[in-house]
């Protein structure tokens, strides 16, 4: 700054003020008080869903099983709705009541709620109202592609936090906190891609670490909720200064129901609602009413319970089959199983040649080692041994080893 002041023949105070303004606008980003660089937002990702070869079973896209989703046509036929006009309340009361009941059962505070356009819309809005370009965000490694892309696209700095079967690790969180993260973004169960689920003991360990950093914004993405499997052990604590829990209905009720309910501290929810009013205004009342109608019916007729049990059975069948083949795999909850491998591309290609489309792990990883993701949502239990046998064969013949 002093050198620039001499070059421009202005006072160091003027330069310092300019630097401050540029940092506030996100033009400059300071790192560890040692250097300042021009901030940048990377090009938006053009990632597409993985190709599924003709005739192959789709174990790659991460979609729920269409056969386990509730019937939307019947619910649409039961809807009666006077078209709302401008000035409508942004949230449909019965939807908030249903969400509050479900969240409350899981130990999440529901004093302040909002309806947003899906899980990632909610996450983006929370990050947007609290963070600025260059801020550090702790993210799971491996973690969901969409979350990693979102953090980068917003000009934020992702800080990897290691994950095991019980959720993010205490050592990983401690390291991220030491790096000065301003926010932490985690999936408490049905973690994508590993299937991790935060256990009660792990929640206690992580909570103790976070208690020493009350300023860190904690965001949890409970995207699978009713069909995830294990119970919820949230890090979201109403005593924290800033927190948010986003619960989507996509995995249980259908991806085309683009909405989620966001719970959080009073200030966060108020900011999200204020920003929403300046953009979309509100999530379609028709969509909200359809969602709560389908949600109530899916509880009453057991659709959600059957889906959760089916996904759990399919996940367990594949894990058991892989264990029998002496292959390491992870999948404590949700729709996916994560299998460490020495190299990803040969395994993906080898499995495709045998009729199984699986997903390479590279897009999910920052520092984590190679692996593949197998979506079990549409994998019949009786076909799990064949998947495991073919994977073992690919590892033997393509890579000369089963050990990853």
C-alpha cells in the first residue's frame, strides 16, 4: 500500500480506504494478512448427468426410484385454488405446519421458517445474505457436486472437511476452524456421495468444537429426510448466532416439486425472506399446496415409509455383497454407496461394459482419494451380488487388484 501511495502520489490512508472498499465489493480478496489478490468467480459449471449406455442399468444419476414416489396426478385432481394475487403471504400455512411437525420431531427449532425453491436455493440465499466473495466455507470432502459448484460460483473459498461413516470428522472440522472458515455446509444424513450419517456421539464431538466458534454460520442440507434411513442428529443449535436447516421434499416426493422449508435463527430467516421478495417474491402457492397434499397422503398411505425401507434394503444388499467380495464400501444411509478404487475411469468403463452405469468420484472430491459412487435407489436386491461380482472382476482384470 505504501508503494502504491508513492506511485500515485496520494496518502497511504487513501490507498487503504480504496483497498477496503474493493474488498467489500468482492473485487479484492485478502489471504491470511499476507497477500491481496483480485477476486474471481469461476465460469459456471456445465456439468451434465453421467451418460447411461443403452441397455445399462442406471446406478449413476442419483435419482430416486420413480416407482417409490407418490402419485402426483391424484393430488392435482384434489386441489382447489383461487389464483393468489400480489401481496400473498409467501408461505402456505398447512405446509409450514407439516414441516414444523416433522422438524420438531427431529429436534430442530421451528420458531422461524421460510419456503424456498429447493435445497440449493435455500443454501444459496443463506450464504448470500451472510457471506461475501473470498470468505471460506467448510465443505464435505467428498461432498455433493452441486454444493461444491455453488460455493465456487459464488466466489467463496471451499475448505475441505474429511468425512467418514459418522459424518464430518472432528479432526477435519478442527482443521477447517483453524483456517478461519466463516461457514460450514454439511449434509447430516444420506450424505452424497458417501451415504454418511452424523451419529449422536459424533454430533456431541462436533458440537463441542463449534461451541468455541459461535460466529461460524452452520448450514445443514437434510435433502433426503423421510427416506434417508437413520434419525437426524442436527448440528443446528438455536443457541448459535447463525444457523439454518434446509429440508427438501425432492427425494421423498419427487424432484419436480422444487421447494424446501428452511428453519433458522430469526435474523437469517428474515434476511432470506427479504432477499426472496426482491427476486422471485415467493414460491408458487400452487406448488406449495400440491406439496403438502402429496406429503400428507404419502404419510397416511405409507409411501414414505415403504420407500425408506426399500432404499435401506437395497443399500444393505449391495454393502453385504461387496463385503463378501472383500471390497471396502460406505453407505450408512440414503441412496448411494461409495466404493474406494485405485483408478476411477477404468472402473467406470469396465462396469459400463458389463451393463452397470456408475459415477466416477472425481467431481465429488477435493483432497479425498479416488472412488466410485453407486446409486442403489433403482437396484433390485437380487441384482446386488451381480454388481459386486462384476466390480470385483473389473478390479481384478483392469487394474490387477481389488484393493483401493
